[in-house]
C-alpha cells in the first residue's frame, strides 16, 4: 500500500514538492504524490515552454546577427594559393606581433595551406558575440587539396561525426574518436576513418580560441565554418597547428 506524501514527510526527506523529477522518483518508490503532482506538472510545463521560447529567441538573434555581420569566404580566393609573398600584409597579419624571428615565421606562414574548418561542437559562448578567452571547440579539417576548401563536404562530415556521437552507429575506424569526443574535457587530434572521410586526408581535433575577439564579429559564424592556415601536417595525439585567418579578410 502506498504511503501518502504529506508536507511533514516532504520536509523530513528534504523533498521539494514543486520539483516534478523528485516527485516522480518518490512515486516509483511507492509514495502517493497525487496531492503535489498537478502543481509540479504545471510548473514543469511552464519551465519547458520558457526554455523553448528562449532557444527560439536565441536562434533568431543569432540569425539576425549573421545577416547584419556576414562572413564572405569568397574574399579569401586571392590568398588560397601557396606559396604567398612572405612580405605581404596578409602573411604579416597572420603571424601577428611576433617578438622574435618574425621573418622566419612569415616565410613559414607563406607556405601554409589555407584550409576551412567546420565546427563539430564548441563552447556555447562562442556562438554569440563576446570577449571571452580560452574557449574550446572541436573542428574537422581536411589537409588534401580536393577537400580542404570544400565547405559542403566539411559541414556534412562534421554532422556525420555529431551523428555518431549522438549514437547513430559506431564504425570500428571511428570508435576511438567518438569515445573521446563524448568526454567534454578531452583534448585530441584524430585522423578520420574512411567510413566517414572516404579518401580525404581529414582530421578532427580540439582547438582553443585564446581570445574570442579574433573571431569575425567576436563569434563563430552561424554555419560553423572558419578559415585557418595549417602550419604543420596534423599528427595523432599532437595538438593541431592552426592559425585563424584574420577576420578582416573575410568579414
């Protein structure tokens, strides 16, 4: 026979009778929570509606911001081919304010391929304009000429990785990556298996944006695609060597 959950018992057990999840746990244990459940259901419904509305407002604000602050990757066409002039403004801007060895760094940057990266996942703050720092993201890139600037392919590949993370199957050649990706605190660089990447030299890696202000409009664009200079061929279990192209060249 179920025991009636009274206000006295609720206080004794430290139970919040307005919390639907807590009530349902006690209901499973055989408690009669009928006195409290209607109000808890109403509260949960209002909270769910508020979350849906907040998400819709956030999406609309992000879309409006993208329209007002467009990213134009087509403007990067003159800079895709390498090698570039190491004395050019583009290379100098990419290197930044190096204290020592700037000439050497410019020569290296002049050789670096320009690749697009699709965001697999990122710290939520990166999707809105802000001034945060040390914010992580997971990117997918390709190092081969056939795929490194193929935006549609990169976006589809990022979604395929996300699908696997959500539980949409787990091919043997992607198992290590997906298991690692499910740990939000992990840092990694994995070569993608052929089951997802086909014949592409594709990689999925964590990357930390030191300053959010370097992003176009201080945020990741809505389509999740950003341009980088790949300064070193990726290697598994090594931090990926990417330099974000200065935003002024494409936004």
